[in-house]
C-alpha cells in the first residue's frame, strides 16, 4: 500500500495580518497569551516558536484559539474572533453566526461582534436564510435554565465608564425615534455601523462589574432594535440572529426582565409574522416564567398580550379571552400605580394604545370584526403623531375590520389614509399589511371605490 501523502498546511495569513496590525512580536504575543490563559485558570507555556508554528498553519487544541483571540483583542482594543485569526477550524461556520446562545460571556461577545461584522459586510448568508422555529425556541430554553453570569468585568482594552454607557443609551433613544417616524429602511444601516464600529470596541474594553452590567444591558437593547429593524426591512432570518444575541446580552446584564421582553416582544412577534402560533404562546409563556417576580405590571401586561396573540392565531377564543383579561388588568394596575416611574425604559412605551393594537390583531385573527374595529380605533386615537408606522398599521387593521364587516367604502377611505402615511416610510412591515388588505379587497375588485383605491396604489408605486 502506498504511503498516505502528507497534506501541506496553509500559512495562517489572517493571524499574520493581525499580529502586524497589533505591532506585536512573536515572543510578545506568546507572553500575552500565557498571561491571558492564566486569568482563565490555564497553565499555558507558549513561546515564540509556538507562534511561528501557528503562522505556518498549526491549529492549537482546546481553548487556546479563544485565548489567542482574546489576547490579540486586548492589544488591538477591540474584539477579535477565532474566525478572524484563522483558527475557527469549522467551528464558527458563517451560516451559524449569531444562532448560538453562548455559555460564556467571552463567547457571547465574540458571537455578537462577529454578527455585526458580518452584517456590515453584507454577507449573503445572513439575509438569504429563513427562520428556523427551533432556533427561536432552543435559546429560550437555554435562557430559562441558565443561571446568572458570575462576572462580566474585564481588564483588557481602553477603559469604559458610565458616560460611555450613557452615550449608547442616548444613541439608542434617538434611533428609536427616527425608526418610528421614518421606518427601518432609512435607519438600520446607521444602527449596524454604530454597533460594529463603536459598540464592539466598548465590549472589548476594560470595565468594572457595575459598569459592565449596565453596558451589556444597553447593548442588548440596541441589538434587539437592530433585530426589529431587520424584520422591518424584510430580513427575518437575520432578525432571529439579533434576537438570540440580545437575549444572551440581557443574561450577561443580569436583567431577567429584559430577557423576557426579548422573548415576548421580539421572538414571539417574529414567530407571529411567520405563522407559527404555537411558538408565539410558548415564547410568551417562557418570558412570564423566566421573569416572574422581576418585572413590573406593565411588562407583565405586555407578556400576556403576546401570549394572547398566539391563542388567537390558534383559534382558541377561550384561552385568548382569559389571557387578554390578565393583560388588561395588569395594564390598569400599572396605569393606576403611583410608582409608574419604576418601569424600565424598554417597557414605558407599552400603553393602552399598544395593547389595543395587540387586541385588534387578535380579534381580526378570530374573525371578530366588531371588536377588532373598536380596538383599532382606540389604538389610532392613542398613538401619538410620532408613531407613524404604528399609526399606519393601525389604520390598515381598522380597514381590514371594515372589509370583514363588508363596509367596503369606509375600508377604502381608511386604507387611503394609511397609504398617505406609508408614503413617508420605508417599512417592509407596512407593505405587508397593505398587501394583506389588498387581498381582502379582492372579492370586491369590480366595485368603483376599490378600483379607485387600486389606481391610487399604482400612482404611489410609480
């Protein structure tokens, strides 16, 4: 038998480039890796010869690649992944970026930064994939059974302070306002660029425990926003990756309440848009269970409203009525409480208008147009002018209820009002609601008012 030919290793050009960028010698890198390993309880004894072997293509075993990436990241002042140093060895395949609920804080940082970098690079695998239901449910299970991270403090790159965290929060608030008014098509590229160019550097920096927890909380919120914007730009496969990472960042922040919000407001609504009603209810129930005793009544109302959507889509009117009643009770409790300032920032927007919006969806799906119409009218009346996308969706919900009641003239009039608002937005969600409304008008296509509405659509689309 002939001897097996040797497979020549390929030089690790990625590692070489990073070492040069860090202005680090082989001996210097080895020393940094050994020191970093010691912090993780590892007795590493690498030297300059070890680094030379890595550059020739040798793959170190165990946790070494992650330690090497962290050591280089500290020198560069930013997060470096094992894929970036050419040592993923199939473990960090592009198609899996962002889909893992990492067991470690370091892994979470690496995962989310790789997601941002891939998104900025417009890698096709991100936008071209569909949502897997298991990829939504499994992280919720991991979140439920995983205890809090013992420590998130780091001593690596540039010092990160409370003012840096405040800057992330203020930037997020401004971006939320722009998104509400103009739609995600205008804003999402800015969000992703900010995450990749600024926020990744903060995560890779040095921060004490309290600042670190606040930083992870702020970044979780901005990451969730980027996920929502992916939904609004027609990229559900990308959105699920952002939602999973937002959930993991909330865990690092020690914020069970916000983790529940990601499950109920983000993941379950994504499942709703994809027609997976059972997952909607499961995710909302997981939110309630995992955040029990750690959220305010307003958040509990939102979690119940999300579960109600699932029951409505399943056609379970009795369960819907029970859970919707709890949502209404909790929101009344929140509105009547003198301590309404106790609500965290991420839930303060959930008011009677938002709940009415949710209930209008539910009654529409249950085929109850009178109730759907009433709640849609309440939602439109309650949403301020700045919630342009939400008002447009509310109008289309109202128009749908009017079609269900065979009030076609009124429906087209309401639809025209929605069309005017949609003309100011770049929102895939708005377009989807409009498409649904058009389909419901199809049986009445020969009526003059419907033909006139269709002509308006054609003019606006031109």
